[in-house]
C-alpha cells in the first residue's frame, strides 16, 4: 500500500472546512457591478460597499478585518479601497452599504473601525482604474485575527494597519473582482 504525503493528509483534513469568503455583490474572477465603482475621478458608479460573508473561520479568532485592495493601481504600492477592522468575532459578515460614517444608512458592527483608504476617506471607495488600463484586480480579504482589537492609532496608514493584520493573522480568505474602463 502506498503511503500518503503528510501535506496531502493535512489538505484533505481541512479541505471540507476551509475558511471561505463570499459576496452577493462581488463574484470571484468576475467584473464588478457599477454599484462598487467609485463616484469621482471620472468614474460614475454607486460607490457602495459590497456585502461580504465568511464561514469556517479559525475557531480561535477573536476578531475579523475586511480589506479591499487593488495591487494593479499605477502607484508603486497599490491602492487601498476599504479597511474595516475590530469586527467582533460574533459576526460572520458585513451587509452591503455598511459604513461607520455618521450619515450611513447601514452601520458597521458595534466596535468596528474603518481605516483611511487611499482616497483619503474612512469608508468604502470603489474601483476607478485609469482609462485604457487592463482590468484591475480588487482583492477582498477577510482576516481572522488572534486579538480582539488592533492596537493602531486612529490616523494609522493603510500600510501600518496591513502590517498589524498580518502580524495578528490566524487565517485569510480571499475573492477577487475585476474592473477596467
């Protein structure tokens, strides 16, 4: 009888219960809807935060974070579109349109915080790649964290928050939408 490699056994054991993210608004590998496109910089979208759900998170997760990042932006460092962290472990998703802004119709969970995106605001900023660029990738990542709260200042940069997310990660789940114009 042939012996199975340890990595295969580990993969088989966790395959049925892998940490997963899904969205009613963003389909993996598909084009974003106009609702998730920015309204400004020459774009005319709805600028609505997508609905995000996750399941099978690591059992020791004490909080979650959601980021939306474009690695294809012509900046040399990509573009952060949304950063939500300190989402309580009792949650397994965010509704569409969620924001911490005072005028938001749909609120983030109590205690959740939003970092500053690369548009300079603390909310979701939709896709708006340069005209003529190949379609950009918009990577939605749900981070399962080993801490209740990230220890970052309110004015922390997206890069610092990203560093703290990776330093406190128990696992990540991703999906990627695309958009070009």
